C-alpha cells in the first residue's frame, strides 16, 4: 500500500488519511463505492511548479521565437520581438496591463498564440510538446521541467489510486500541452486530463488544430467540464488558486463526504512564496473549512 | 474468455476475431499496446434500436406532455398539442419538412425541447431519465426500452474488454440521457459516454442545465470529441448511419491496424429493415473496405 512518506506528520496528513479511511470503510456511514471515488487535481501550482512563469508560457515563447526565426519580417513585431530577444518582462507586462484595464498587449499576444495553432495535426502538436519536455529546463530550480512535479502530490495520486480512487487532472493549462507527459510524470493517462483547448477540425481522416479558442478551463468552467467528461461529482478536489474555487466548491457541496484542499506556496527556500492570485481561494478555505496544505510545514520533500 | 456466441459463423465474425487476434498478438506486426486499444460505438441503431423513432424522442414527447399537463395554456400550441394527443406524425412531419427546406415546425420543436432544460440540476435531470427507463416500453417490439439493446453488440463490448480494449459510446443522442443507463445496459460507465449536450451553468455548488445547446455530437464533431475526451485515435469504430462516417474514417485513417464497421438493418422480422440515412455510409463502406454487419445474416440472436 502506497504511503504518504513525503508528507510531514501533522493535521493535513491526518485529514487526508482520515478522509480516505472513512470513504473506504465498508460498513461506515461515509462509505463511498469505488466508482464514485473521483478526485480532481489542478496542475499549475498544484501538481507542478508554476513560477516564475507558467511552464506552458515558456513553450509558447519558444515557438514564437521559432516562428520569427523562420519569418524575419516578424522579428520587429510584438510578441515575436520579445520572444526572440528573451524579453520575458514584455509577457509579464501584458498581463499586468490587462489587470490595469489595458488589453492592448494581451490582444497582440493572444492573436499570435492562436496563430501558432493554425492547421497542425494533433499528432504534430504532440510531437512539438514532447520535444519541449525532452529538453526544457526550469530557469531557477536547476532541474528539467519534467522533474518539476511535487513529489508529495505524486505520492498522493498513488495513495488515492491504491484506495480505488480515480484521479483526473483539471487545469486551466492546455489539455494537449499536458497529455504527452502526464502518464510518465503523474501516472495519469490522456483520457483523464481535462484542460483548455483550441477548436479542432476534422478533414481527410485527421484532426487539425485551429486558431480559434474552444474553451478556457478555469473558474466555473471547471465543474462544467468535470461533469462533461466524467458524469460524476468529485468527492475530492485539490487546487491552489482563485481559478480553482468553483471546483473545490463543487466537491464540497456534494451530498456525502468530501475533501477540498488548497496548496499554499509559503516556502521560498525550496520552491516559491506567493499568494498572488490565491487570495480569494484562501479566504474561501477559511470560511468553508477547506484544508490548506502548507508546502513549508506539510511537505518533508518538495521535489523528487 | 468472452465468446461471440450470438454472432453467426461467417466472414463478419471472422473479421472481428482476426482483427482482435492481430492487435493482441504480442510479437506480431500489428500488435497494439493495451492502452491504445480504444473502440468507439455509436448508440442509436448500433447498440440499441432506433426505430420507429429515437428512444430519446419518446422521452422528450413525454416531458412535453407533462409540461402541458402542468400548464394547460400550452395545450393548444405545438409541439405540446401533438405531445398531449400522442400525434407522433407531427414530430416526424417536422423532420420531413426540414429536409424539404421548411424549418418552421423544427424551430418550434427545438425551442420547446431546449426550454425543457431550463434550470434543472444534472442530478434532477438524471432522476427524470431513470424514471423514464424504469417504465418506458418499446411501441412495437413488446419489450422495455432498457431491453432494446442488441445482444451481439453487448457481447462484442465484453469480448473487446476481455482483450484489454477500452470501449466508449459516441452518440448523437444526449450524453446525459444515456449515462444513467449505460452501466447497467452495456457495462459502459458514465465517463466513457460521449454525446450531445446543452450548456451547463455552475452556481451555489451545483450544475444546472440551460436552454442553450452546447454541441451536437454528430458527423465531423464525433472525431473532435473523441480526441477531446480520450486524447487517442480509436483503432475500432462501429456505427450505422451517415452521422458515423467521419468517426469510422478517423479509425480507418490511423497509422496502424483498424476495424471500421457498419451495422446494416436488414431484418424486418426480428428488428427493422431500412437504409434511409445510411446510404452514404454504405457507399463509403464499399469504397473503403469497411466491414458491414448484417443483422439478418450475422446475428444469430438480436435481443436478449
């Protein structure tokens, strides 16, 4: 039986063990049959590192730079110029301006990102993603991106599965950006990865990406897509940011036992220390009694 | 090991057995690893009976009649009048007019059908569906709807699973109209049911239906949603109508071995005899060498 060896002894670990014990106790009042033991996990900041920037943003910046290399006319335009010169502040600035009410740079960025998806087969896209994971290095942690998963969370996935849970990844990140790597990194196969996507076109026997977004899997869209994909309400949900609130609420509001948990990034030494983008989620956690897992206190080990 | 006992000996059964034998032969040139053995099945006319009308249409007619019973002002309006008086020809006529270029009745029908979904939790919807299946009787076959599944197809699902295939239902019918019954009827759990849906809203911890269609899972949308849900290209696809062509083509166009199969309804004595709506699919089958399973010749038994 998988054990939570990299979780420090304390109330968070006890809460998890107690919850799993209750839902699996055959004759107990909180027993949940195995096929209803569904757990959902956000990805960025929950299963793997999301700082100093989303790993998918690095993938996008590299592809923008590749595109500019192939078409020099693009190099003087944003976001290609920033991608080519490695000016990551431009990308951060586009987001900051957005929150200040100025979407001009964000629109330029979004249009370029969407154009990257113009007419490529899903297999070609997957090959580009795999090539990125094969060599991508985290800029500050000194490890490959594919080793940026949180070991206690991988252990939690295995622990839940050992108790007949089915675990899904439910991320705002790109569905087809995660799938090529989730089996080897998390042991979660492609059919259990729920994420954002551009629209796809079918022609001549093949599926091709389009430059039109289909949906952004964040906030209230997460419960909608969990149901769409599974036809079940999860009994456990784990996230780390405001975009996870509704998913955690969905698990929490079910008729039976549930565990909603937030990962708190409070460890500048071993990972990062931030609450930006998680303030509302942390307030909700306090108001509703959700569990907060502190990286500093609850994880004996962060990375493998 | 599950056997195809209700399939008559002949070329169709041999084709299936041979295909499964090839993809499972460990050292053979056509070996496919278990996690890539994905098979997709249309529902109406493929796994269960679709004549004299879609079973879901009966469900809809009953709900329109219920709504008119609760609100007598509706009884003089279509489609409530037709639903209340059991005038099924009106519903058929709306479809016929549509194919003749007159969408007036179809629009009236569609608006009423969508209004049935106004703000109900997905659990309430599932309860209505389950109540329908508990008592719904097929109008001519003398059996409950829940016993209108084709026994050879249920056997085929078990046969494939016994050889480590994962089977999905991929139907133009309502996703959440199928899910409450697919586990008991087909042994296919809700997370492996792909179908059409209205949009859902999340609020106060619950998902509610809306009166806005989200997507119609038919034709070229089938491959798109198969990928969206599974992240894999199926190696086997089974359908029976023009709406299944792209799904069958998707399996067929893969790089490895595949089996694309159409069910031919040619048995007026035991089921129904029709090709309307399947003409193009049957032509494609001939052109591309897809397998055609004749109900009359290939199925020793039709219903359990």
